[in-house]
C-alpha cells in the first residue's frame, strides 16, 4: 500500500511538468511559424536562407544512453530560432541599406537628367544664327558648290583674311601649317563670328592628318565653348566622326543623338545629308 501511494504521488507531481512542457512546445511552434513568415517577406524573390528551425531529430538511442528529454529538444530549437532571427535581421538591414543607395543614385540621376533636358530645351528654343555672308571657299569644300577665284569677304576685315589664309592651307593639305594659322586666328579674334569656323576647321585639319584624339578635343571645346557659334553643330558632327575613328561607336552615337536633339532642323543641309550615314557607320540603333 505504501508503494502504491508513492507511485500515485509521483504521477501527480509529473503531470503539471508535462503540461508545462506541452505549452512551451506550442509557443515554440508558433514562433517558428512567425519566423518562417518573416523569412518569406525579407527574402522575396531572392535566395532565402535555409531555415535552421526544425524539430529536433533524436539520435538513435544506444544501449545504456538516456533518451533526449523534451526540454532539451525545446532548448535546441530555441537556440536555432535565435540564430535564424539574427541572420534575418542582418539581411534585412543590408537590404535596407542597398535600397537607400539605389534611391539616392536614382535621385541624383533624375536631377542630372532634368538639368540636361532643360538645357537642351533652351538651346532648341533659341534659333541658331546663320552666317551673314558665308565664305564661298569653305562652302565649296563642304557642299560641292562652285566657288569664285577669290573668296568674298567684308572690306578691311583682318579676321576674315586670317581665316581664309588658314583655309587655303587646309585645302592644299598643308595640315600642320593650317592648324597653326587657324588656331592663331581664333586666339587673336575670339569674339569674331569666324572664330567658330576657325576652331572647327582646325579640328578638321587634325582629323584629316590622322589625329582623331586631338581633333575630338578641339571639336568638343568649340561646341561647349560656343554652342550658338556658326560652326558649333559642325563640330558636334565631326566630334562623332572622330570618336568613330577611335572605335568609340557608343560615344559617337550619343554625340549624333545630341546633334539631332540640340540643333534639329536648324542644322545646315551639309549635316542633314550626312548624319544618317554617319549613324549607320557607327551602328547606332
């Protein structure tokens, strides 16, 4: 009788412990489900971290070994949950940082794009000035129009004389001398309307001499320094030609795009006729 009483007492004492263990297990199961849901939100569309949370696998009991207790199983699962939460939290922070970097980059790009579009719109809205009295010598070379024996020019204009001298050297393929003469003219008369012509023709002399890199610098400077100059559009076109010779076709196509956007119908016929072939040669889309 005394032995039966002791057994009953032990059973009644163990019952609350078993119930407590069941409630703890239910709470662990619930936490595991919440962590898996959190994983799905954090790793949407990407590579997920393999879940570490799973019911503890009990090893096959060996003779003489004690079976793993439910409390030990729960402790192992709780440790796994802590590791998994730390991993998810770190990944979420990294994702947040990358997202902020992307948003910042997009904001900077949008601001630069808006400025560029505003500048282009302003350039297009302003009509490009046309030469008051084009020089027949260059027109003959560029547009295949017959030229008189001597170029027409304004009376007593040393700037035109200097330009024409450089042009004649270029026409004779004396490129080094032409470059020096044309650059000297543009430097001496920087505000003259023919300064744009001189810079452009100096660039063409370098291009014809087989120096596309130097030519590209001169064309770019002429366009950027005086976008309303009478040969600014020409310099943009020949900048594309120089880049194509340097095997920079992508950059050349961007230059041709800008030429079309900035000058459009204001381009002279010489450029309008040659631009489509230039785009084809550069393999522009």
